[in-house]
C-alpha cells in the first residue's frame, strides 16, 4: 500500500469511528434497538392511556413528561440508575400518533416490546 492509500484508509476509518461515536453520544443515551409505529388516535390520549396501563402493571420507575411546545409526550422506564426504554408520542397528522421507542426491547421490569403492544392496545380501544 502506498503512503497516499494508507492516508486515505486512515481518514475513512477515522470518519467511520467518528460517525459511530457521534451516533452513540446523541439521542437519549440508550443503547439497543428502536421501533417506530403509527397508530390511530390523538397523541395525548394514546400517551395517557399507555402510561395508565403500564403504571397499573409496573408502578415503580415509570415517568411521564409532557413537552407541549413540541407536541410531545415522553414515557421513560427506569430502575435505579438504569434507563430501560423511552417512548415518544407525537402527532402524525390530525388523527394519528407516531410512537417511537428506544432502548432494550426485551429487558427490564416491563419490556419495551410489551410497552409498544400496550400503546397499540390503547389505539385499538
């Protein structure tokens, strides 16, 4: 490999590493997969229903935050210093809600995949 090619490979490697570090540092700080679905119903109603159902099943560590100027509701499940997942509810048109969840989809006291099913059940009611 020539010096020029080695320099090019190093630059590309540095850029790739920077992209990975940037992606890991951004967002909510959660690792793991995420999922995004659109369900029928107003975002506040879907978020409140989901919060209520999860709260009844898993009272400890569930938090709800409303960000009215961004039309967003966040549900976060934590235990101790560990954040298991975060769900974001935002409007997706006049009669639909975008539900995004990030974190560990199958771990924790109330797994994120189950939380997503709960949000879907709230939309189906």
